[in-house]
């Protein structure tokens, strides 16, 4: 009886590992996304990753509960695993399966929502869950501007520590957002969501539970 209970417990852990791990698994540093690519790919579990965009090419990776969690960027509350996407066409998307060294592979596109350019991802999921800023963003990005222009005017803040960022419009590397700061005041203005060099500065706050 004890052996049966042990086996059942192990099966539960294996089955629900992505959900357990997803709860707090989010990138928190700009270095966490070394290869941002052109967008993100949202993938269900148990998907084969191919060397080329062809089902007859060799398989290079398996997306499942046993994969290295460091390979992914995050997991959405509805259990979609997020990878950075390097390239896409109508039927396939090339994902970055290892952020440390930029290893890539191809998976078939299941539907139009499988792939999202970064600006669409930031707007859609940021609007639903809010955005948070990475812990190590440079001070020059800790300003809320009145227009998407770093030479323009900005809100005077005693201390920049946003508790909630809700995007309204994404324009280029800027997002018009309402920002609740540590002082509980809400400011509306433009912030950078991505640097000119392509580094991400914010990410959807999937842990908010909204």
C-alpha cells in the first residue's frame, strides 16, 4: 500500500511540475533574456522541437515536464510555456530553447496566437496582468516621461519603485502606461519597455493572479 502511495505521489509531481514551477518562475534581470529574438512563442507541453522547419528533420529537443526550467522564459497562468522566438513563417516558428548559449529549434505553428511579436505580447499580457520592471534596469530608464522622448519632461518622483504598471499604448520601444509607485500615487506617462539595443526592461506580471 505504501509503495502504491509513493508511486502515486511521484506521478502527481511529474504531472503538475510545470504548474508548481510556473507560480514564481519569471525573469527578473535584463540578463535573464540574453536572446530576445523578435517575439515570443507560447507552447503547450509535450511538443517536439526540430532542427529544421520540416517534420522529417531530426528532433533536437522535447518540451515536457522533465525539461530544464532554465530553458524557458516563463509560464502563463493558463499553462502556456513561453520561449523567445527568433524567426517565423506561416507554418513554423524558430524558438530559442536555451538562453545561455542561444540554441535554437523549430516547432509547427498551431495557430495565430502561437507567435507574438514583443510589442503585442507586452500590450496583451501587460494589460491583463500588469507589468513589472527588471531589478537591474539602469537609472536612466527609471523615469516616467510626458512624451516618448528622453529629452522631454518627466514626472518628479522621490523614489522609483513601481508596484503596478498598466500599459495603454505601445509605440516603438515605449509604452504609455499608468504607474502606481511605492508611494501609492498613480502617474500616467511614457516608460521604456525595451532599450535601443533590444534588451527588455519589463515583463508581464503573471504572478499577480489577475
